[in-house]
């Protein structure tokens, strides 16, 4: 089991499938929940699940470590949880997954600008090809139609940039912190402001169970447990064992999962999805890194 937990390709595949499925789960949850309720429930639910580990971890952290944990959580575990459901009120689940594939571009750019991380020319070319693949999908899909909502689509791009900042902080500032403790700590901290937001949505005070709530609640449960808490834990583990760039390859794979779910749900599919997908896979091949020894993570 420990061998699987430390296998970077297993982690990458699990994360890609889980996060790629998150967009359709958000879409189904929006049938009865507001975007702010979905974001708050994901953070609060994950915080409650992990509180037994997260609270003690927070209390034992040095001030400098705690500050970076809070900042990382803000960019990767708080803000995107609201940006994506807000955007998906106007953007399809498959297009949302495609736009999220821009994360590696932001990692390469922010890594160079803020952390002085130099990328190989091959990786830069791979990122550009992957971006062209995503851009072609956007241009020839609903994103270029008269009914498209550019502002909402940009919220997803902003969410991708936010994930990139989170990934770089985890790799550069928190490499020795146990992935489980890190995940538990960020959700335990940000569950408090998320709980305040949930309260002001009125859901806690006015919630009444209705038959049409059953399926969306099931979707929300999967989204919170697997798509939020567990997936983020494994993502942090993957970053620490490899690099932010390698972990971000999941952002090239998850659009494939998102598109499959979208097709099954009756969303648009055409030749440009195939072309864009091929370009994205070429980008993955070029941006990949040679295997390195896993980073030692303290128990």
C-alpha cells in the first residue's frame, strides 16, 4: 500500500480522474445549491473530516510555517472552491475542465517570476503546445459562441492561476511538511471563514430536506470527500515527491475526464476536442520530468 501511495503515476492518475469528475459533480450540485453554498460546504466538510489531525498540526507549527500554510490554503483550498461553481453557472463542465488545464502555464511563469525556477526549453515548448490545444478547444467550442460568458470563463482561468500559486508554495516553502498534516491544517483553518460564508447564505438556518435534494447531496458528498479532501492530500503528496510542474500534468489529463463526463451528460463534442486533446497529450510528453528519488516526508 505504501508503494502505491508513493507511486507518482498512480497519484497522478487518481488525481486526474477525481478532479476531472469534479466539474460534472459541481454541475449536478448546482441544481439545488448556490455556488457559495457549494464552495463553503466543500471547505467546511473537509475541515470537519480532517479536524482531528488538522487542529493539533496547526497548534504545533512554527509561526513561519503556519503563515505559509495559511497562504497556500487561501490560494489552493479556499478561493478556487468558490470560483469554479460561480463560473459553472454559465460555463459547461467540459469547458471548465479544459480551461483548468492552463495551470502548468501559470506554474512555469510564476515559478520563474517569483521563485527564480528555471524551466527546460522542452518543458516550455510542451506547456505552449498544451496551451494551444486548450485554446483551440475554447475557440472552436461554446467558448466562442455568441452566448458565451467570457467573464465567467476568466474566473476558471483565475482559479487555475490560484492553484499554480498554491503548488509553488507547497513545493518551495513546505517541502518537509507531511502531506496529511498539511491538507488537514489548511482545511481546518479555512473551514472557519467558509463556515461564516455558509451561515450568511442562509442554508444552515433555512435548510429543509426535499426529495429532489437527495441526488445533489450525494454528488456534494463525493465532491467533498474525494474531489476535495482526499484528492488535495494526494496532490500535496505528489508535489512533495516530484515537483509542482510534474503534479500540474494532472491539469492536462483532467480535461479528458471532464469532456467524457460532459459528452455523457449531453454536452457538445466535435472534431476540435480530438485535435485539442492530441495537442495536450503532446504537451504532457514534453513537459514530463525524469523520475527522481521521492522527497523524504516525516511521519
